[in-house]
C-alpha cells in the first residue's frame, strides 16, 4: 500500500470570502476535504500528495496564493500514526 503525504491547512480569510475560497480550494489537485469552521480559523483543508515536496508546492504555490486568504497554519501528518 502506498502511503500518501498528508497535511491539514487551517486558513484565515477576509470576512465574507469563505464560500469563494472553499470553492477554489475544491478545484485544486490534491485537496481531499474542505470544511468551513467556527473558532480561530475559518476553513480547514485536508491535502494529500504522493510526496512531501508536491504537498509543499501545492500549499505554497496554489493554496497560499488564493486571493483574500490572510494566513495559513499547516499541520503535517506523521507517517504511521493514523
């Protein structure tokens, strides 16, 4: 079985932009789940890729470049602890 690299990205965005950002995230390759949230962050996205390098590129060059995202916090999954 091939292990995928997994990350959870917590996103803060500009007020009122949540739905638009959620739709954009759903169109990005590797984004497996997207949820609006209550609390300190506005959106939670689960990202998977076959390598950590591709995962990092998706987060840095695709997700973090979406207009109206103010900040992100990325949590990387630890292989073997799922």
